[in-house]
C-alpha cells in the first residue's frame, strides 16, 4: 500500500470553540503517529467559522512539538497572503526546531473571502498572478548559495524544507511539473480536473534537484464506521458544510443529520455529488476496496485523507479503521 497521510482543518464543531479544536488536533496527530500515518498537514483558511487553523505555522509548531516522528506541514500555505521571505523564515524556524520533519505545501488561492483577503494586507488579484515568481523566490531563500544575497532567510537558508505545489486545476500541475516539485491535488473537494491534472503533471515533469521523477499526492475524504448507516450519518456533517458554503452561509461543523441527502433539492444533490466525488463512505472492508480502486485508477504515489467528522471520538475511530485496514500490509 502507498503511504497514507492526514489533512486536518482543525474543525470547530457546532457548540465548541477554537481551543477545543486545537487540542483535538494535537490528540489526533498523536494517534496518527502511533497508527503509522506518514504526514500530518494543516491548511490555511481565514475568517471561517468552522476552521481553527488560520495561524497555520503556529499550529504546525504545536503539533510538531507534541509528536516525534510524524512529518508535519502545511497543506497549504496560501502564498498570495504572505511575503515569501516571511514564509521562509517561519518554516526555516520550524525545520530548525524539528529537523527532517517539516513540509511546506503552497497554493495560490487566498483561502478566504475578498474582504478578508484585503484585510490580510496583500492585493490578492495582483499576487495570485505572480504566484510562480513568489514560489521561485521562496525556494531561493532555502538555498545554501543564497548567502551572498542582500535578502536572506535566517533561519531557513540551507535547510531542507520540501516545497510542494498544491492545486485543483491544470495551472498547479503545470507549475509543479516545470519546477520539478511534488504535486498535491485537492481532489477531496475539487475533483473535476483530477485525471487531466495528473496527466499534465506527469507528461510535463522536468527532473530537478528537489525531485527526480513525478510524485503525486491526492486528497480524499473518508468517513469510516462500524456500519454503513453510521458512516453515512457521519458524512452528513461534511455535506451540510458544503451546502452552507454553497448558500453563502458558512458555519461551524454541524452535527450529523439522518437522511440528509434526501432532504436536499436536486440542484444541491448534484452540487454535492460533483464536489464530493472523491469521498469514500462505509465500513472497513468497503473503505479498503474503495481506496484500492482509487489508487488503481489514478496511480497516486500517496494519499492524504481528511475526515471532517463532528464528534472527535468518531473522527479518531474513522482514521483508526483506515489505519487498521490499509496499513497492516505495510507493517
């Protein structure tokens, strides 16, 4: 089985607060390390009532300090929100504190609404357009031969912080291929161009000092439980979240609702079927088969699994089912 990793949005469940979510994230990371997950990534979002990972580098430091072998990183940092030098310093500091364990995935979306994007002090329209230049600048700060530059990242310079390109379209695939970087596709919520993006990335890939051959990690949502009915119920929280976003009313992660899909309009059902096409729901045997089929179809080199489940214990159990059914072969 290929490596399995974990994406955590540090969800704020309805009735809870960010502090509880951040403590749950550390607890999940510690379990994930024991279960054999390869990486634990956190995503930058701003102004989202249901997501507590806005200060992504701070949370990565918290998770890395509470674990010992797990690779910890960003999936991702939204580069248009930041000066590349700041990110190089932040992740250089993380790598200096936790050598050999830090990953840096970068994306070009702002991870928020236009008003909040403006409040982040960057002109999002202009900065998105210069994303390739920002990526190149960021990588340059980590190089050993940057010592003669007038602008240097200390810590950061000379440190091995793997940079990944994140994406949900052909743009990211082309950029990752041109720069010879690993590529992570957000198929867990934007699967529309999945197969085309993989094809473009692999066909256009140019070997680099960072990577000799293409490496693709794909995101999937997994809702695993002891029965199909329970798994379907758990998935309804994530379904409600997307419908709320679709309506322009983002919310905290709602409690599960029985028979939720049947309560939706045909348009809402079609929207969910599209955006959640890479969502796997079921018991251990079913999840094992679904993941095996997904890997066979895509040729993924690694999977990053996210499980946005309302109850923390149920979320732990979902990941544990994945670990027990899919990682046994690796041991």
